[in-house]
């Protein structure tokens, strides 16, 4: 915990001086350690059957919309009381999976996933500025995780 405090205290964000340095390898580890209590709460107290978390982004899936609505205040309370965290007011969504679930740069549907438009635009903006072969391969690796053969083909034909 001493090392965690050192990293957190060495990084300052905005007025509240909270946060972890994005992209730092230790941030990934510390997010998992710190949010483990939240994982346990969601799985064992809320009894969420379908729960996914990556760093500080998470999704809870349920066919019962009313149950999901009831969980929001419980989650807010737990995060505030136990972890000194809060849900971002503009990043809380209740929607049908069939309309697409925006998560980690992809819009996920029951039978496929497509790259989020903003992710695609950012990728092509960076591609226009002479990227290394490693960066090109990184983008192709990203695209291999979804329905993006056409985008992969564009990159292979125009940037290699």
C-alpha cells in the first residue's frame, strides 16, 4: 500500500488532486487492487450475474431494467462510502444490448462489434502522420478484435 500511496500522491489532477497517471503500467495494477472491493460488492452483494470491468470502466448486464435502476444508488453509495469515488454523470447508460453497448473503444452488439466512430477517426488522424511499423501493427491488432476487416484492408493497402 505504501507504493500505491507514493504513485497516487505523485500525480495531481485538477482541483481535487485525485487520479492515476493514464497509461502507466502501475496504474493498471493499482486500479485492480483498489477496485477489488467494488468487484466483490457487485458480485456478492448485488449478485450481478454479468459484470465486466476494465480499469475504471465497467458494465453490468441484466434483462431486468428495474433491477439495474435499483442498483445505481447502491453502487453510488458504495463507491462514495468505501472508495471515495463517484460515477461520472455523463457516462452512465441504461440501454438494450441490441442497440449497441459502447465499451472500451468498440460498440458491442449481441453478435458482433464495430469500432467506435471516435476511435476510428482518431486512428486515421494518427495514421496520416507517418507512424512506425509497430504502431501500424498495433492498430491492426486492435482491429482484429472486431468486425473491422474493411478498415484493416484500408490500412494494409494505404499505409504499409
